C-alpha cells in the first residue's frame, strides 16, 4: 500500500526553485509507493499550480510572525491563538490522513520548527528541504531545530555549509540533493517553439541576444548586468539585451521601487537606449532560453541557480558569478564562464569573449546539455529522494552497512567540482 507523504509549504505566492521542487516531488513520485498531499498557507499562485497539476492540496495557514515582533517583544494574543488552533488542526490532519512522513519545504526556519514540533509529537518523521542562506530566515537553526528533524536536504553544498554556520549541529543529518529539470518535458516544449519571443522583441534572426532571467532584486545583479552591457555595447554594436522577470513596482513605496528606478535609468543611457528590453515574469521559459545566445546570472547571492540548468538544457552557454551554489553547476571554461561578483568589467569581458566566438558558444552549449543530462535530470533526483525517504522510515534491508554504502553511491552521483 502506498504511504501518505505530507508536503508543507509556507509561501503561497512563490514562483521560484522551492515551488518547482515541490511540484516536481508531488507529481513525479511513483503512485504505487507514495500518495502525496500538499499543505499551503493560502490560495495563490502555488495553490493554483498544484490544483491544475492534479495534486491533492489543502489550505492551512500554519503560522507567520507579526510585523515588528522583536520590537514588541511579546506575541499578540491573536497570534498565540492562531498558532494553537492551527497546531491542533495540523495534528488532526496528520491523524486523519494517516501520514507516514512529513516533508516541509518551508522557507522560514520558525515554520519548520513548528511543523516539526507537531509531527514529532505524533511520532511522524520529518524531512526539511532548504534552499536559502539568508541569515534572517535561518534564525531557529540555533534553537534545537536539528534535533527535531530526521533529515535535512540542502540544494547545494553551499547551502549545507550555510546551515552549519547558522547553528545546526547535526552535519550527519544533512544531505546535498541538487535541483533538477524534467528534460523530456523541457524538450517537448522546446520542440513546439515558433520563435515568437524574438518577434515580440523585434529582433532580426541573426542579431545576438544576451539575457538575464531573475526577479527584480538587488541580489540578482540587474544593475551589474546593465553596467556590463554598456561596456559591451561600446564595442559590439548590434547586440541586444533582455531582462526577464523584472516587474515594475506598483508604487514608489513598494519594495525595490528605488532599485527599479536605478535599473531603468541605466537602461536609458545613450549606449543602451533601444537595446534593452524588459519583460515580466514568463511561463514560456523554454522559448526565452531558446531565443538567447548567452544567459548571464550575475547574482550577489545564489543558493543554486536553476536558470543555469534551464539554459544548459537548451544548449546555451552561461556566464555566472563565482559565488554560492553556481560553481557546482557551471564547469568553468567548458559549459560557461565564472566571473567575480559585482564586477561589470569582468562580466563584460566574458560576454565579449563569447560573442566573438560562435563556435565556442555552440561547444559550451553542447557540453552544458551533457552535464545536465548526467547530473541534473529529474529521474536521478527522484530516485535519490526516495532513498532518503526510505532511510528515514527505516526501510533499509541491510542495516547500517547499507546506509554507509548508499552514502558512497550518492557521493559518486553528485556533480564534481570542475571549476578551476
């Protein structure tokens, strides 16, 4: 009989790697072994996406801190009541659904702590997938979080090191499991492309296009990208640039409104005017990647860099900063180029290097595709995830020796560090 797996999220509006991993897990686990159930805090993008995909989904707003709670010192009464009520509802959900394993992908460690507390009281093991290194969201790592969890899945070696630095004292519980891409689905979407994005941008077929795909955020490096683009445009007169995922803030007081104004002002400089295009968040990412000649990811902080494997799956060369989890993806000089963060000149030199050598771009694109097929395919990830689940549930048939050997096998499956 398949086991009931409860997946818990805490960001209803998320559109990034965490939400993609959640959907992949819920939709790709073999139904003969697992019956996934997803809990989200409210309706929204993630809820709609899960329901459209046919995933059993429930709404339970587990817990969020009120604003300025550190200033106020004490939680208000309504927050305590909400917490107690939803702990009770969560416990009843675990009992009613006969959940065998809880897998939380919550981004806030406080939410992970509360989910784990209720689950452990019900004697249900808990796995946590972590994809963030922001100290503000890892605060509860020092409050005994590791003792409440059976396994912690870090999406990169960089995340694992950040968790240990944040205070988790259980390195033996942390396993690195990289993000993955569903290559058959990606290729099927690529095969249906009609070149509409280039036509939408008004670009001639042979005109070089360099792009950045990321949400509007200073850590994503849009400012550095445009500074480098200005340097590139001075020597490469026909290149165009596109920023995908940059949504104009609704007001001057909105988050990142000032940053958007700075980015927009950069795009209006004489060397870049009429060469830079802004696009909102896109659901047709295969079309975006297929339209680019080079993908650039100049982030100041990046735990993994999913767009890199999406570009590599589309046989595109990539340029990324030498920070976070990105060096675990990009093989420098083979599948792309790594540059120093917040260094427009270094980034511009890398872009020009690839623009001047179409053959090298094709060679890097082919090498990137092979690397994704070897290390970042969805079947490999789902297989390893099930191995972790089985180990947590104590279903290993060969005892401790099998556990040790499985660690060895999984280490061999991880992408080697091939940067120089």
